[in-house]
C-alpha cells in the first residue's frame, strides 16, 4: 500500500507511472488520504493516459504542470474540491473523458477545457454549479451529466441550443445531455419543459402573488379604519318636537360647557354634545316660563 503523506503531497514526491493507467483511488489503496494534491507529483508520468484519483478527500489542487498533457481520461470524482486552478487541464488537448461528479465545486475556470477539442464525456452532477463556461462549446461534447436545477439547465441550453439551430458544424444528433433528479435521470429538455418556466413568466409568478397579498392587506386596513371611524363618530342631538299644548313640561338642553339652553330648532347640528333636562312633576303645577335657564353664561327667566 502507498503511504499517507501529510506534508501536502498525497502520494510521494514523484509518482512512478510504469503503465499508461494509474489507479490511485482510495478504493484501490485504502491508506491514501490527502487534502492538497500537488500536481507536480505526476511530472514523471509522460506516458500517462488514464488517471483515477477518486475517493481521496482532495480539497485543493496546486501547482498544475504539464504532467497530464497526454491524458485521455481523468477521474476526480467523490472528492471535496471547491475550486480548480485557473490553468487546470489547460494543455490537455487529447482529453476525452473527465469525471468531476460529487465534489463541492461552485464555479469552473473561465477557460475551462478550452484546449480539449476532443472531449466527449463530462460528468458534473453532485456539485453546486449554477452555470458552465462557454468554452465547453468548443469541445466535441456528446455526454454531459449535471444536476436537475433550472438555473443550470437554462444555462446549458443557452450555450448549446444555438449550435444545434444555426446549422453549425456542431453535431447535435447524438448528444445525450441528462440531469440527475432525486429518483431518475432525465433529458435536460424534458426537465426544462416540465419544471422551468421562462424567465418572463417566472417574474410574473413572483409579482402577481405579491400584488394579491398587497391588495388583501390594503382591504383589511381600509375596513379597520372605516370601522374605527364609524365607532367614534359624533351623533347629532335628538331634535325636539314643538308642542303647543299648555300642559307640556318645559324641556331644556344643557351644553357640555356647564350651561343650559332652551331647545331651539335653529341650533346647528354641528354644535357640541347636548344633554336634555326634563323636569318631572304634576301637570300644570307651575306656569311655563318660570324656570331659569342659563345660555352661554347668561340667565334668562
């Protein structure tokens, strides 16, 4: 078994590559555990064509060199990569298959695989990617696997659909672009058609519910304000009835300033609250007009 290196190297100072295929997966060698992969470890692997580095808990690749110029297949799946060096695989002009599935990649370099014109298979599912670099359209990509996410699928379709519609030399007839759903693999076109509304409709789906919520809230506020206004409204004093009978008790109104005023039909409805004073006694025991009322501070008999 290969030793465990903790000084930044995963395998040794230089990996010996007697064959064109080197399998350094932890499934093949249980003792290999590394976090930082120094790519210079493969500088002596001039004939290396197939390299398997899966399941090694690699979080970072440093010092990328020309040691993989002749690579045909590279497997870095099931590691913990968060990013790739800008120059990663920049000279891998013969690369045909790359597996980066089940890492923690957020983005890919802008010039990713720009030299890999012969790339046919690319596995990217199990990452946190939301877009792919445009340089992938310069490859011969036939098999692409990604996660079923609308933002990512929309980006993939925007990159490759124009190549199929404009009669370019890009061959779309044998493409197999699929995405990984929770329970199945789906063609990206089918997933997009069923689950991803166009960006314009997406805005409508967001704005319309917000407008409805705002309208409902406005109606509720308006109802509460009208209810409170009605509850606190000032009601006018009950109008007095003119009676001509001599046996009717005199009726007086007392204002809220502490004064009393005889009921008069000319009083305004908008005056302050009035309180009615009714003198109760035997009819005819006192002549009308022998009561004193105080109107706005002045006495009248």
